[in-house]
C-alpha cells in the first residue's frame, strides 16, 4: 500500500482485512473501506498520540486485539513487571541458585520486553 496517513503522514498504515479497516497506530486515524465499492467511512479522525484501531463494528471487542504490543495477552510492561517479580521470587527461595543466573534471565526478559514495547 503506497498511501500515507492524511493526518500525520505516517507511511506505515495497518490494515485489518477481517473488518475492512485501515488505521494509523501513530495518530489513531481510521477508516472502514467497503471492499466492493472502495467507499470509505471515517471511524476516527486521528490526531491523538499513540492511536489504536477502533473496535470492530457491533461489538464489545477490545482494541487490544489490534495491538501487537502484548505478550501473553498482557501489556508488554506488565509482562516485564510480572516476569521480574517471578524471577525475584524464585531467587528468594533459591530456585535460581545465584545472582548471576538472575541477572542473565532479567537481561533476557528486558530485551524481550524492549523488542515488544
């Protein structure tokens, strides 16, 4: 697709083919495109920072379904916090034998979080 967002100019628009929605994650601009006619219906005018796609029509579907920043259906930061707490818990009860293992696992967890944020 060679079209940029008309609100912020972001060249990387996302497409939800199942719901025929084109949206910009950067500003929140979204339109529904009729596959037969090509007619567009505005869903969100954009202009917000960190926009997400609008929910599917007729539903209570969460906008989290459009976000690729989740890990195990948790926000990436929440995943990192829970993972860190689990590592600290395992270290406290000596399941993780020494601090070196804790640091290595925490670095791996942080790198994974950094890639998904």
